[in-house]
C-alpha cells in the first residue's frame, strides 16, 4: 500500500514573522494560535494542510545546513488550488496589494489558469484553477 499522509506541514524560514503574518492575513489565511508563538506561526491552508512560518534563527535549529537565500535563488514553489479563475485573481491580487511581487506572468492553458507571486521573504507561490472537464485527452 502506498504511503498516505493525513496532514501536510510545510516549514518555511521568514525574516520578519509579524510582517509575514500580516501579509498572509491580508490575503485571507488564518493562523492556529495553538501552534504559534514569537518564533513560529502556523498558517492554515485547509483542514489537513499547514505552513509553519519560522523565524530564520528558529528554522536553523531544525536543519544542519545554511538557510537558503530565497530572495536570490528558488528553493521550490508552493502551489495551491483555487475554485475558480476569479478566485485565482482575487488571491493573487491580494498578495500583490500586500507587498508581494509577480514572479511570472499569468498562464492560461485553457483547462488551467495560474498566477504566481513571491511573498515578502522571496518564497514562490502559485495559485491555480483547473477545469478537469476541459483538460485535453492524452
């Protein structure tokens, strides 16, 4: 049987935890205070997916190599789904209004629509809507 996780936690280092929390709060994300303190904040994506935002110094206690400078080099992309094209635009526009930067131009593939942004720390995010009924057949 293939492994299936019941919950997913992404852990990201951030330069300024309070500014980062304000950024994601303005987009519409909530935080779980039970798993948040002055060193870390638990951002809720959905009932089973969370992003643990750690100060860089606290993040360093979990790893045995240097923290990447994501402002100058990509370390990955966090991709989230949206329930419509309008929702993609709403979330991306909120991210840009809160101080994020466009990382790529919007991509419209017919069945899939994607907008990308960098958060305040340089982490890359994509918001995508997929209409599976319009997906080309293989």
